[in-house]
C-alpha cells in the first residue's frame, strides 16, 4: 500500500519535471506560446475509469502487426492496451514463443479474439549483425546477440507478407526520431546483452556513433519505415511517434486515434472518448497508464547526459529526413502513394526541425 501511494505521489509530482525536460528526452522543439493549448486538469480523473460494454465478435479477428523500431514504444504500452480493450494479453510479441504460443497466436485457441497487436522488428536487408540461433525441430528461439553492433532482428522466416492469413491488414507503426532512437537503442542493447549498469559512458556512445552513423544507422531507420510502408497486402493505419506519447496535447490525441483505429478494425474498446466529461476518459487513461510511468522513468534518468552528435552528423541527419519526406511527397497522386503518407511526411518534417534545433 505504501509503495502504491509513493508511486502515485512521485508520478503526480513529476508533471513539471516532464515539461522542463521533454526537449532533452524527445528532442522536440518547445511549443511556441501562441500555439499553447490550455492544460488539462487531470485531478478530475477518478481512481477507476468507467468502462463501456463491448459485444463479442461474431467472427475471428486476427491481431494487427505492430512493427516497432527499437525503443519507440513506451514501457507501459502493454498495460495501457489491456486497460483499453479489456484483454489480458492484448499486446503480444512476435519473438516470444512457448508450447502454446507461436507468432502471436495461441495454439488451438477457440475464441474469436485473443490479442490485438503483435509487436515485431523487421528489416529484411540486415547484413552486418552477428546472430546466434538455437534451433530444434525446425523452430528457432530468439536470436542471441553475440557482438556489440546494431542488432535489429530479422523476421524473414517466414516473411510477414507470407503470414497475411493470420493477421489483420491494418498496421500500426511505432517510430522514433533517429536523434534519440540511436542512443536509446544502443543503451538498451548495452544493458540487455552486455550487463551495463546505468548509462553507457559518453566515450562509448561516441565510439558507437562514429563507427555506425554513416555505415548503417540511417539505412536501417529509413529501411524499417519504407519496408512496412510498402508491404503488401498490408497498409499503415496509423504511425505512432514516440515523442507524442509523453506530450500533454499529442498524447491524449494519439490514444484517441488508436482507440478509433481499433474500433474500425472491430476490436473491443472499453474506454469512452466522449467529450462530455473534462478530461475525457481516454485522456485519463493516457495520464494514468502512459504519462505517469514515463514521468517516473524520465525522473530516474534526469542526471543522464544528452547524447551528442557532431555538427556534420546533425546536418546529414536533417538532410536525410528532409529528403525522405520529399521523396514520399513526390509520390502523391501516383500509384506509389500509400495510406498514411500525409501523417508520415508531417512526422518526418517535425523530426527534421527537431534535429535542426539541436544544431542551433
């Protein structure tokens, strides 16, 4: 009980801290005063969110792919999705397998619905990661990274496009500004696979950055987005930019868009986005399940340094993002245009501006 009270008080006390430090962690330019939106009073949120009923699906509803560029989803995403849909295992991971679970599907499962999203990281052209597989009876366990490099795990056995019968056609794509995605991914792998305690040293980050920046980092970031943008027979229903999750304006808006997308795909959504209450129940769900956990995590890292780049690297990153946005824009009105392109162009433009703001 004391622990729960402490977590609640700490999370509530971090509201100002998150606002002050958001630029460092999300690399977003500060919002201009003229564009400011009145703050939502989250003290009006109740302890328990009212739930609405959802009818049982009359047909089998397959999970949606959730390709996630590493570190692009908040750590509390799974708890959030369970609260939103009422499904205990709403969020599954493609690489987690057991005797009863394979590729986000429960074997011999009878219900018409058992999960909502299937998180996956997929880059088909990866050629420099050293991976070790443990295989038996024609199945392979999660690859084990055996060298400190950029280990994005390929999922080409079988390719996602060959598994279309077992997944919905809509795709949710989680992305993050490469400005913060590169160091966050390097940090995550250093902790998970090399036992690093705390933040990696600046010298280690600089060494990693300089070795891989021009070789593969952008190629993999853009390749990840392009592959899922173009992959048949799917289409991108919604991009989920990491920077939006912790933002007091964009966060609730993103949660509302996710809820709408899931309802359109006939998944249960038990939290209403009705504007009759202020704040809405979806905004309260965002505050309790997303913002508070992210605020706690950010406070734990408040003394961490901000990963730096050289001026040449920042210019190249901004130019690459700008070129990517222009390439997609040039496809407008052609057979190469894809659903979600307008949102992606907007995100890439924001990312470019954030990188430029870092360069001064």
